[in-house]
C-alpha cells in the first residue's frame, strides 16, 4: 500500500536531518494518512479511503465528499476515487 492520499495525491517528501555539527543525513517526511469512511449524499452510500488529515479538513470545508470530488483534479485522485467521482457525476446528470 502506497503512502499517498487518495483524494489529494499528497505523498512522501524527502529532506535532511541536520545535526548541531551540520552533519546531514537523509530522511523522509511521511504524510499523516488515516483510514476513513466518507458518505456520498448523491449515491447514498459510504466509501472507504486512505486520506491525509489535510484532505479530511478540505472535504469538511467544501461541504462533503460529492462537492470535494466535483472540484478535484482527476490527476490527483486514485483510480478508486476517480471511479467514485464518475459515478457521482453520472447520478447527478441522470437526476
């Protein structure tokens, strides 16, 4: 399982640990990923995603999963999230 947010695409960054003596060793900055279940109002069902804490705040700020995915770029979404987005758009156009 990759260390990448399924909704925003946020992943691992690299950098240096710097000691007091300015010795530099490589390190990794891992994203704060959480397993969450988000509810789609349009489809009326829940979906499980592994998303970052920042993405959770963004979903709440935009008013839910449906409105977040409507504005999200397809390149940032995982294949599972892209399929959910496509299903939500199809259900909204049919209604």
